[in-house]
């Protein structure tokens, strides 16, 4: 329902041109939480600003329910923009207005009648969990509460899409989790499509269904969160996945652990969803004349189900180890053989 085709933005500076967004194409389904991750300067903010045309693209299309937003003239654009809400890292609230007045603001601009406006604001205050704080000013709120005001305000005109640009980056880990839970709640209750920009992989892991990885304006990888976590392809993606998996840092030690041992191999096994992990290990040692030692393991939850990583050391004749790898692969488990010097 939101289809981005060949979207590019070049900033022309005095001495050089910057290709902030470079030929990006992404299709986002209705009701999906779509994450965009990348390091600083990758073009993430420019990308979301192109979606609601806070920035005009150099080329490409942004089709919202079939309508190309990049072609709209001012009046019509203002109207269509109401279908896209946005929240920001530093909340962008009006400091001289109360919580209630901040949330009412977009409704005033849209010319919503008074009674309807009041009902809507009260409904939103309930939704984001700010009951009792209506008369507070932003300066009297915690970061998490400020972002709740930001979210309520963004939802005032019933948008179909919510853009979140680093919406939790100014918050502590616990508050981040609360706000992410709220976003999931809203996503499910309102069938709201959410595009979430972040540089933190755990944010993607916790709430996104799909993810795109951006680097130098380009999308270098995109797909289901679970697939990307289990089989990251691009170098940048691998680095992001490592942020989350303390085990990845131990890889080197594991590889060293192997040095000089011909009869031993370390395998990294990925279990997705409900694959029978215990059974596989015992089957391997029963069926083949090898010994399997579990070195390390972890389980990571995602929106689309959990995946587990297990490092095992296999001791035995090389051809038996090879058979073990094939057997594991055949049982639906991803297997990676660690480098052997
Ligand atoms: N208005 C502008 N004029 C010129 N260059 C810009 C402008 N806005 C962004 N850029 C450049 O475009 C590139 C992408 O910037 P952008 O802010 O989109 O990155 P980002 O991924 O959001 O980074 P961060 O994680 O730091 O927020 C950068 O090189 C930046 O300097
Ligand atoms: Mg940014």
C-alpha cells in the first residue's frame, strides 16, 4: 500500500553533491512494521522526509494507496499528508502548550469541530496512557511521556502510516521498551503501518516484521527480520547483527580453540522457530561415530518468532563430520562450519 520506487535525493552543495538517498525501492504492506537501519549519515532521515515530502525527491515515486505523493501540488499535498503521521527523536512538542493542547493542535489546523476534537483528544490520551497528565506542560514530563504526547499528536488525524525517526534514541532502555510496546499495541489496534528508522538492531528485533539496511543512500539488504538475522548477507548487516549477539564476538576465540586439531570442527547451528534442537544433537552422536559438545547457545526473540544459535564442537573422522553437517542441514537447521586453520 506504500510503494517506493527508485527514490533518490541529491543535495547540491557548493563544492560537492551528496547522494543522500540513492535509487531506493521498497514496498510496505498495510499494517506492517517496517524497519530501516543504518549508521549515521546513511540517509535514513532523508528517506523518511521524502516519504511525507518534507523533502522533495530528485527522482522516483512514493505511491500511497496508488497515489503518487511526489506529483501533488501544495493544497492536495497538505490534505494527503494528514494520512502520514510522524514522530521524532527530540519529540518536537510545543513547549508553551499543555499535553492536551499539543494533541489538539493538528485537529485545530484540520478544522475539526470543537466537540469532535475533545472526544478525539481524550481517546488519544487514553490510548497512549497519559490520563491525568492532560494539563501538564512538556517540561513537566519524562522523556517517555513526551514521546507518548508525540505519538498521540501524530495519530490525531487518523493517519494510515506512522513515520518514526529515531523515536526511541533519546530514551533509556526500559523506556525504549515501553514506547516500542506502545507502537506494537497501536499497530495492532489501528492496523497502522509503521516505518521505523533506527541505528539500534534490538529495536528492529523487538518490533519489526521486515527490515531494510541502508548504507550511503542505498538499500544494501532487505527482507524478513528473521531471515536477515539468521542469514545476514551484506557486511553492514553482519555488523548490526553482531550488536545483538554476544556469541558473535566469541567466534574468534572459538576459531582459535580449534587450531591444530584435525579431528575437530566447530559448527554454528541456527534453529528457527520450533525445530527440535535437543533431538538433533543426540541423533547426531547416536547415528554417527562422533562426539558432539555444546560450547555455547542463545535464543533471540523477534516479532516473527524466535531463533536460536548453538555452537557445537564435533569430534570424529573428517568424513563423519561432513556427514553430520549434511544430516543437520537435512533436518532444516542452518549450519555454518567455522574456519579451520
Ligand atoms: N539539507 C541537507 N543539505 C545537504 N546535505 C544534507 C542535507 N540533509 C542531509 N544531508 C546529507 O545527506 C546524508 C544523509 O543524511 P541523513 O540525515 O539522511 O542521514 P541519517 O542516516 O539520518 O543519519 P543519522 O543517523 O546521523 O541521523 C549526509 O551525508 C548528510 O550530510
Ligand atoms: Mg537521521
